[in-house]
């Protein structure tokens, strides 16, 4: 019997690959496919956008750049493997400035991608969602509205859309240097482990 979830995910990935709503990103392809992770994950991570040197190049979220290195270290700190998580982004293609550098996605680009994010959350159906950064925390309002602010709620558990939501900072070098240090982020990640332990004890 074919796996209905895998078939639905493959169809979603194909639709994302054929999307041309964002004129500035029509020359790039959506990062959504088998390399995003498990379709039955313990945790689903939602970040900002595929990085130029990371996911846009490797097709694997948080892989191939400094943000990916930091993310891997933080996953390892709570004994989570890539095979146990699913990772996606607020926008599925890599936004660039005129110089070719990474840039934040615009509100319009996030809006154009909101149906893919909503479908992905509903299809993967994780018990725990972790947003990485303010862009991701804002983007999930399209799935289910909330009033959560990252600075006030970092590493705290919230009930959102029938799931446990944990807002964390993005593990980019810029954020680590200026806003939330590596030591602080490693401490923040422990909240994921505690949430998983609580949920697994209830089963």
C-alpha cells in the first residue's frame, strides 16, 4: 500500500518547484523535498529562507554554511538527529539583494509562500514546532494567528494550532554575534528536549 503522506508531500514539493509567484526569485528553485527531513518527525523547525551558500546550494536546509554548522551543533547538544526532524522555511526560495547577498524575504514573498507553509505544517503534523527567528514566528501567523513575541517568549512553550510551539532565535553568525550568543542558544535548545520528554511521558 503506497504511503499517502509521502505521495502528498511529493505532490506539494512539485507544486512548490513550479511556483513563479515571486518575480525576484523565478530563477531559483524551492527547497522542499526528501532532504528536508523525516515526514514523521519528533520536531519540525521553521526558519527564514534558504541561504545562498547553504540550502540553496546543497538543497538541504541548514547545511553547507555557518548557520548550518551552528544548527547541527545545537541539535547534537540535545541528542536529536537529522533523521528525527523536519526543517522548512518561511519562504522556500533564496531571496537575494542586487549584489547577490542573502536578504530577508519581503512581506509579499512570505505571503506568496504562506499556502506552502500551511500545507506543510498540516501534512507533516508535528507535535512540536520550533521557529527560528522573528521572520518565521511572524510567518506562522498565516497558519494560525498568535500574539507571541520572540524577545518575551524565547525558549518558552506555547500552545499553538493544537501543538507545542517553541520560539527560538536564528542560529546565524550575525544573530550569535549581536543578539543571542552561542552559549545562550545552546541553553535555549534544551527547552526542546524538555518538551519532548514531557510529551513522551504522556504517551
